[in-house]
C-alpha cells in the first residue's frame, strides 16, 4: 500500500496501522527526514519515497518506481494536504478569500486535488495489476460545511469528493474501488498543536489512530463510491467512541 502525507499525523497513523496488519507500506511525502523516522518505527515493511504530489514530474517518477519495484499496488491512500497556515502566515488558519493570493490558492488546490488526480492517473496501471485495489481519499468536513476563511481548502476537498464519486463509477468495472474517508472530528496532529495554543481553542480532538479501523475497512471491503465518517463509523461498528479515541493534549 502507498500513503501520501505519511511523515506525520493521520498519514503516519494509517501507514503504521496497515503495517501492523502485515502490509508493505510505501511512505510518501516531501520531507526525507520525516519519512525515514516513520520508516524506522515500522521496520523492514516500510519503503520511503520523497515526492511532491502536486508535481507531475515527481508523481510520474514515483509511479515508475512502484511499477518497477513492485509491479502492483493494492491500496492508495491520498492523505497529503495543505491548509491555509501551510502556505501563508503560519499563524493564520483562516484568511478571507479576497486576501488569498493565486499562489496560495494554487498551492492548496495543487496538493489537495491535483495531487490525488495525478496519483490516480499515474498509478492506474499498478492498481489494475493488483487484481482488486482500493483508493482512499482523505477529505474533510470543510468539503460540505459553510465556514468562512478556508475557501481554497474547502473547494479542494469538495473537488476531491467529486473526484472520488466519478472515479468510483469509472473504475467500477476494472476492479478498483474509490472511497472518501472523512475525519468527522478534529484530529490532533503535529500541525494542530500550534492551533491549540490559541486561548480560545477548547475544541475536542481525537488521536490520528481513530482513522485506522475505517481505513482498513475501506481497503478490504467491497464498497465503492462511499463517504465514510471516521468516528461515526468506529462507534457504529464496535470500535469505540470518544472514550477510546479522544486526544488529551497539553493546553498551552
Ligand atoms: N487533522 C484534522 O483535524 C483533519 C480534519 C479534517 C481532515 N483532515 C485531513 O486529513 C489529512 C491528514 O491531515 P493531518 O492533520 O494529518 O495533516 P498534517 O499533520 O498537516 O500532515 C500533512 C502531511 O502531508 C504532507 N504533504 C503536504 N503537502 C505535500 C505535498 N505537496 N506532497 C507530498 N506530501 C505533502 C506533509 O509532509 P511534508 O510537508 O513533509 O510533505 C505531511 O506529512 C489531510 O488530507 C487533511 O485535510 C485532517
């Protein structure tokens, strides 16, 4: 299986969760040190490849590597994403649309929507070769909510969900299933520690591992074209609720 954004947060948790079930995992991200650290945690089942998912050149090189080294791919998890504070002022988690620069728009949509498109396109051959494969696109509540200040992020995730539905229909007959996985609660990752420092921030968070059971389900069940909300799915399927998954961060 291949996970983008595997160097930290949800991508790291999913990679570790699949490796614990015996999968070989290809960890993808832009930062070599972060990927190597996760690979060291996992052990010999992990392979780390640097790649900017918004770059056609990088993604094509990644696909060639996967084809040459493995020949097939059972699971692709598109988890890498950028939010407002990753592309502009690191303390600005929201920005009015009129202030969003075209460069910021392109960076967010480039990673969050163009990235999964490039990966699905370039990896279609190895996914087909697996003889039954699963693509999991990690979306966000922002795709359907009506909150200001996150237009490029929300638009990219709404686009990603549309891509999921259309690709599920297109690939239904070739044995590649495509689904959306949504963290329906805030997930405490390295990036979110920063947000917690705001005194007004008192939201509840879950740990990234909460995404693992529904990701395993989407990888192994027969469903396609579905949108699964992680914590709701866990609760409905006997994997626990807040009591099991709540993160208890130090409040700064
Ligand atoms: N955390 C939440 O509460 C939450 C809520 C709703 C949805 N989500 C979604 O869940 C997913 C994971 O979120 P997270 O909180 O775990 O994120 P995160 O901690 O910010 O990690 C994002 C990962 O993506 C990688 N990345 C970013 N741009 C990339 C690019 N162009 N090419 C390759 N890798 C790239 C980053 O590594 P490098 O910088 O080293 O490349 C990093 O490992 C995202 O799709 C996010 O939208 C999260």
